[in-house]
């Protein structure tokens, strides 16, 4: 918890100075020991964030991290399934081409 009026604004958050925020918290979004983002909350009142708000923010951040992780896994799975479908289609096309080539060879003999 910080009052941005009396401290330096971290370089990664220049927007705070322009928004007249006096209190802010940054809650990491962590899943499977990997930092995947940050939940940034700010208020124009100094000392606004008390332990109760921080606890709620942490719970929200945990749920966001889980949701983001599940969405990423779903997206990766869908991409892998699409690649498998494409490979199967390519393989099926090659099989049909080989069958046709074999039929052409047999018909010439």
C-alpha cells in the first residue's frame, strides 16, 4: 500500500501519475508457479486499501489466474486438434492419390 503523492511512481506504471491515484495495489496473477499477469487497482483516496480489500483482491486475482490458465489450455488444445484434423486431411488426400495411382497402373497392364 502506498500513497503515490508522497512516493515515486514505479517506472512500469506511469499511468498512475496522470490519473491522480493516491492508493494502489498490484496483485500478481500466478498459476502453476508462473506469473501470467498483474491485477492493478487504484483509488484517489490515500490509504484506501485495507487488509479486507487486499484479501478480496488476492482472491479475485487467484480466480482470474485460474480462468486465464484454463482459457490458454483450451486454446492450445483447440489449436492442436485443428492441426491434427489438417494432418488427417492431408494424409487422407495422399492415400486417395496413391490409390488412384495404383488403379491407373493396374488399368494400363
